[in-house]
C-alpha cells in the first residue's frame, strides 16, 4: 500500500453517468480524489476520468465491476487502498430500476434489484469499515422517496430501497462514533433512461410544492454537505424532492 496521501478519497458506485457523474464532479472540485466504479459504461468512464485528470493529474481511478458479484466487492475497496492509501467516503449511488408487477415478478428481477440497491451497499460498507474508521470517514446512500411512499408496480424496487434506508440507520448506530452514515432520498431529479410518459411527469411536478424537477447538482451538493460539512449528522435520510413527499 502506498503512503497515505493528504487529499480525501471517495469511492462512488455508478459514478460515471447521470447523477453519479455529477456527484463525482462535485466532490472532485471540492478536493476529493475519486474511485469511479462502473459496470458497462466504458466510454463514459474513460471520458469522465480524462476530464477530471485534465483538471488534476492522478486524481481518478476507474474500476469496472459487477455489484452482484459479492466476491468482487472487497476487491474494489482493496484496489482503492492500494492506489491511494486511504478511503474517506463511500457513496452508494448505483441502482437498478424497473417495474415488477405482482403476478409477473421473477426471482431474477428480485436478485438484480436487491443486488445493487441493498446487498452491494451493505457489503461494500462492511469491507470499507476498517479504512473509514482510520479516517473518521462517512457513507452516503442514495435511497428514494419510494422507500417510504411506494410506486405502483415497482414493489421489489421499493422494498430494496426501504432495506437500504433501514441499513443506513442501522450502520449509523453500529459504526458510530468513528463513521457517519446518512442517506439521500431524491424526488424527481432525472427521469429513468427508458422514460416515463410526459403527462405522468407533468402530473408529478404539479403535486410538488416547488413545481419543478430537481437537478443532479441538487443531489451532488447534498452528498458533499453530508460528507464534508455535517460532522454532527448521522443516521438521517434527507429528502431532496422539492417538497414532493409532503403531498405524494
């Protein structure tokens, strides 16, 4: 393992696209060096790493991995430590999302949704705990408003996110006082890549007190705050939803 460097290091799962990429840019601009996990988005990983390396050489490490592979999760933490000598933050951002209507849901869908949304976050946190204790680091889990207010025809996804919310609170208790653990529950920030009907989107925003969708920057700013600027906050799930949870 190399000597421990001075800059803090954050590992972000699903960190090369969409909200994950914005979290990466925000933390990088704040002085973090990054471990960017991705599964299949090779081109996006190469492009984002090149962008951030241009800003600060030696500041990014991209790791390809399948979060359903339990044996590979401790290896990701080991790679981060071998490269940087420290780990200060784990951001469990990667998430599978698709409908599983009752009557047609399969065990394969269950396994896929729980793998990224609950199983991998737990076992990554477990593997990262010794390193995070050394740096008095923090974990941030990306949850969802649907963990509390379920989305129709998505029971398994909602269950997995509810498990992640429970894990957030449990680990905050078990890992204190050395490691803080918090969650973020975004509302409408980025629509799923396969899209929802425009009328549904407009109806959802009409029920949101701030009457607009959020942005990836809204989520990324909250992640940075929880990691860097909230030393007395742990075990919380913060809603970044424009007030939508008040009237969902």
